[in-house]
C-alpha cells in the first residue's frame, strides 16, 4: 500500500512538473533602438530632419543678425533722435525679438511633427518584422532590451540578427 501511494505521488509530481515546464512561455529580447538605427529608412529620415533643422537654424540666425544690426544702428542713432522716436524703435526691436522667439517655437513644433511623420512607418515596419520573426521562432513574448527599457535579465535569445535578416539589412 505504501509503495502504491509513493508511486501515485511520484506520478502526480511528474505530471505537475511537466505541465509547469510546458506552460512556460518562450521569451526573447531585442534592442529596438539598435534595430531602428541600423535601418536605411531611419538613416534617410534622420538626414532629412537634419537638413530641415539646418534650414530653420539658418533662417533664425539671419533674423538674429538682422536684429543685432538694427539694435546697433538704433543705439548709434539714439542721441540724434527724439525720445518718442527712440521709444518707437525700442518697441519695434521688442516686436522683432518676439517674432524670432515665435519662429523658434514654430520651427521646433514643425520638426516634431515631421519627425513623427517620418518615424512612424519605420517603427511600424520594424514592429511587423519583430512579430513575424517571433512567431516563426515560436516566441510568446519579446522584450525591448534597449538600455533603460526595464529589462532585468537578457539571457534569452536575441532576435536582432534574425529581424535584420528579415528586413534585408
């Protein structure tokens, strides 16, 4: 009787351990930032953003130079002008300075919109490739191994090489 009981307990434990092992999910990791930075589309998008930023910067710098020149001119002419003219010029300079600040803010907003517009399809393409590779290799979960991404342990399989191959990189 004791022997049968031991065998029954052993069988129950074996079944429990086997079902626990089978119930565990397969997990992999990938450094999404590294993947995105290696995609040719991302490099092209970054170059386009840099060009746009340089255009905005050049426009703002030329406005700043113009403001500086006007300010210097008005300072030099101030002694020969009336108080009312000097006050009008000061208000004009303040308005010009405000327009430069507004242009800087508008440029930042436009750059942000353009970045979102350019990066969204690239991110979607990378996500689709990750999902395809993960499904093909039987992974249930893929964690982002980007620094600061909240990954504690990265001892699982790294999908970066397979996803790059899927994308033809």
